[in-house]
C-alpha cells in the first residue's frame, strides 16, 4: 500500500501504475480527475456505478472509456 504522496510520485516516475476502484463514478469532477490521472499514467481505473451514465459523462468531457473496466 502507498502511504504518502511522495511515495506515489516516486513510483509513478518509475512506471508503476496502481489499479484504483472508483465507486459511484458517475460524477463529472470525479471522472475528470480519473481521466487526468489515466492520462498521466498514474492509475488503471475500475469504474463502478451506472455504466450508461458514466459513459455519457465521459463522452461530455472528451474521454473515451471504451477500454476502461
């Protein structure tokens, strides 16, 4: 388990990606944050919630979640 932000940053710089489960992911701000972390190759997301709503919001913010679990 990662214990603090500096450890997260160090691991990310070394190519480490953590799988993160996001519950109730059908929130625009949450999806924007997850999208940004994915783009920085920090995380592998597991989005949990209403798939139709998650897909709709992701489309609105310009994020293709086709290959996201």
